[in-house]
């Protein structure tokens, strides 16, 4: 078979990969920051009176007063991948690391009635580790010539220092942080404008991906895996507007967050497109909040996230359709004859996850049960940015969740201290699709792989007013 060697080796590598974005909720974004927002489905663009207002819309800091908020979430995102290749058999892998702490904090200071300053510190992170074993029965069939097109059982990704062969240890770790110093200015009784300067930092490492170099996917050595932590720093900006109407019953907010341009990670220059680039995508949002009466507030946010504009995220992975595979075009952006042909070279045509842009809808309700106690609930929906034909490389990043159910509340211990709490439940969502690696190396008709994730989180935020 013309591409049997590439197919068989590619299959063995992909089956060994671990998810890279275990904290995904709305794609790679958290639904919101702070327990108040997260209990209301992640809303906060129009009505956000907390210390983390700058993370949503810096203009809303004008309503936050002077306060400091600190908190975090215990985040549990079990995920799994399956792949029926016909060569290594049916692989079913579950994550071995499923509990994460996601911290956040922020503060605002109201200089006068028309001017406020503040900041938000938000982050995300993970450490995953998968074990992948070779299906010995399938290996025997390959070596015995019972599966045509392959001459020998493919190698697995494993660390030679691990003695529990043929298990393969594959791990990816990502730590991402943003700090957003911000300012808000009210120009008149109806309009407030705000701006944030985004300072970003991220740390990334990968282990166990060394077979990519053996596959011929890269024309240069190194820059793929087992290089320790790579650091990357960068910046961007956020612009916001807040309008207040109908005697302050209706608030309308607009937020634009630019792409956060990050330094290239030289240690992984061949793993990511554009020589190690992994920017944070731009996004923009519209928010509405309406005070039905003194006790009830309803909020709605609509957010658009432009994943496709970042090549390391939006570029497609290997082709999954028979036409491309039979024509020898395993990689749509760098078919045979292009220069360079290998995809993992750090060029603009490098492999990506094939993510599409995502629209997220957030709905939240706040009920003032008493002067001290508020009860909240919300719903958040965003169709997964992963197309069905991009399941293969998204075994690295199974951002499948779509429906988020949230609830919580806040209790004012004193006039200057409030504790907010939130719970999020995300039902499991599975995406099934074809890959290039079907039985005997033939293209797949239908679906032969799936990725799935469910989520649960509980969090709290302590707010101190001064």
C-alpha cells in the first residue's frame, strides 16, 4: 500500500497521545471567572460588580466599588479517547489525572464616581498522563501477514526509562496565566468605557511524542517533545463599553479582547505551527442585564471566539476522507510536492486541531432571597469547535463539552465581606468521526474513533470591600 508505512506509524503515535486542554469548557476558555459569574452561567459583560470585572469587561469596574476578590475552583474533567484501527485493535484510554485547582483573583478601586482602576489575575492549567499498551494479538496478526499492507507491528511511544513496557507514558503539561491592569471612565450618566492591558505567560512541556520525528513528519531534528518546560510571554488588550438605560434597570455591555500575541516556544518549534506559536485567540461579546425588580436580575451574554485565526489551533489535522488519502494527500495543507512536504516543520501549514470559531450563549439569574443571601442559577451552551472529521488529533484536546448547568449563591457576612460559591455540572458529550487509519490501513467509511469529556467543578470566591 502506497502510504502503509506512514499510516501504521501515525496510528501508533496518535493512539498514545494525551489530551492537552483538560480545562476546556467553552473550547479552551473557562465559562467565567469568580463564583458569582460562574454560578450564573459565566455571564458578566453587562452586570459584574465583582473584583474580577476586568476579566469580562473593564467598563463594568465602575459598578464594583473598591474591593478585592480571591478564589478558585476544584475542576474535575474526566475524558477518554477510543480508536478502532483494525491494526492495534480497539483502544480505550481514560485520563489518569482528573483533578485540577484553577485560581483567580482581582481587585477594583473607585477613585471617584467617574473613574475606577483595577486588575484581574486569571489562569488555567493541567497535567495529564496516559498509559497506552500495544494490542499483542493485533501485533501477532500483523507480523504473521494476516493484515495486508503492513510488514511489522509498529513501535509505541514510550520512555525507555520506564520498565513497565510495552506501556507507553505520554504526558502534556500546560500552565497559562493572564494579568489585566485596567481603567474605566464614565463619560456621562449612560456611558462608561474601559480598557485593559493583557500580560500573558504560559509554560508548556510534552513527553512521549518522539516517534513523530521517526514518521518523517518533520525535516528538522528536535523541537517536538521531551524538551522540558518552554516559557512564553506576550500581550494584548481588552476594550469595553457599558451603557445604562431605563433608570438603571437595563445594562448593555460590549467587550472586545484582542488576540494575545505570545512569544514563540523554541523548544517546541516543530510541534506548533508558525515555529512554536501558540497565541490566545481574540474574542468579543455582547451582554445584557435587566433588573426585573429589586430582587431579580436576569443576564444574557453572547460571545464569539475566533479559534480559526490561530494557525496552531485552526489548521486542519490529517485528512480523514478517502479521496485525499487515496490521492496521497494525508495532510491537506502540505500535500506531496509542497516545500517542505513534512507538516511538523514549524511553518504556517503545520498541523493543527482544525477548530472552528465558536459562539457561546450564557444565561444567568440572580435572586435576592434576603439582604444577606443571594441564590443564583445559569446555563451555558457553546457547540464544540471540533468538526467530526478532526477527531484524530483532537485526542490531544478533546474539547467536547457543550451544555453547562450552573448554580450557587452568595452570603454577605458583613457589609464588607461576602462569600460566593458555585457548582458546575457538564454532561458527557461524545464526538465520533473517521480517521485515516482504518482496518488494514484503508480509509474509513463512517466513524472509527471518538473523544469524550464530562466535567464537574465546585468553587468559592471571597470578596472584601473597603
